[in-house]
C-alpha cells in the first residue's frame, strides 16, 4: 500500500501557494484581457444554463461562436444574454466570479 500518494508536501503547497499569489496579482489583467477562457467547465455547469464555455458561446447571439465573438457584442446585448442565461447580471460580474473561484480553488490544493 502506498501511503503517500496524493499527500501534499511542503514544497508542493509552497509552489501552489506561490502560483495562486501570482495569479491574484494578475487577476484583473486576466479578467479584462481574456480572449480564450473565461471560466472552467465546472463553473459553467454550476452557474449557467450551459455545460461548457463552447455551449455558452454557441448560444450567444454573436456572429462568431467564440469568447472573442461574445466580447464583440455591445455591452447591453452581452449583459442581457448573461442575465438571461446565468446567475449573474453582467458579463464583468460573471468573469470576475469565475476568476475568483478559479483562484480560490488553488489548482486543487
């Protein structure tokens, strides 16, 4: 029997914590500049009507079924879609919540 499998060591916790702190400092940049990923699939399943980011993008009334397409919508159109299909009122609120949740998760620490 292997007793140490899955046990976090001081070094692995230190590395994960350092990564989390670095991400916290870049959180606002990541939120405002994201062109590919705005939330985890788990976040999307729990907090939206969609099972994936791709599903969210496809359902969005934009010309391009990508995050970039979603971001090209007017703020009013984008926020109306988010309010209708998620637990949030605005796109910025959804992105910020997803980023904070991702940060708090600390990459499964």
